[in-house]
C-alpha cells in the first residue's frame, strides 16, 4: 500500500512538472526556431493566471532598452491549451508603436525599426483577459548606419 501511494505521488508530481515545463521551454524553443536568421537578444515567458475563478487577467509588462538605428523582430509562440493567442504590444509611454494584432488579424511575429534609444514597455496579454501561457523572443534583424536611416 505504501509503495503504491509513493508511486502515485511520484507520477502526479512528474506530470505537474512536465506541464509546467511545457508552458516554458517548448514555447521558447518554438519561438527561437521561428525567429529565422535574426540575432537572438532576449526571451520572455508569459504565464497569466486569473487571480480568482471567473476574474480576468490583465497582462504583464517588461521594460526593454532598444537602440536607435536598429531593426528588431518580436516572435511569439503560444501554449497549446490557450483559448486565444498572445497579444504583444510595444509602447513608448502611452503611445502604441507596434503590435502583433493589427486590423483584427493575429501575426506570429512583428518587426520594429527603432529611431530613438530608450526604455520601452513590452506588454503581453490575451484577448478578453483570458488565461494562458506563451513565450516571445526579441531579436535583431539589422543594425543600420547613419546614412542608411536618413536622419
């Protein structure tokens, strides 16, 4: 009896660990694969849970420093059990600069050419405040010279 109980607890804890790892590592690997030839900079793990049953999640915001004369790519990968895909929005203060959700259509990646070096807000959420997990990768597509940018 004791051996059976120990075995059940071991199997249960292993499956919970596997589910948690699925929410992180496999999605990061998928986003890295989807980023193509661009140069990896940083990855982000998004794991939003409702604080109470029936309550809505809000989102999570990361601060990122982006350099001027740089072409960046943001690549997202979603958890298999998500009700909707993750929405990524890059803000400069209150001004939305770019999002992977444009014109009612969701994109797996989006790109941004930075003209001013500063700290930007990178926000992730799900439609209608739903729960979900996802991963995103920030990568560098190209670094421009002064003459190429035209400023």
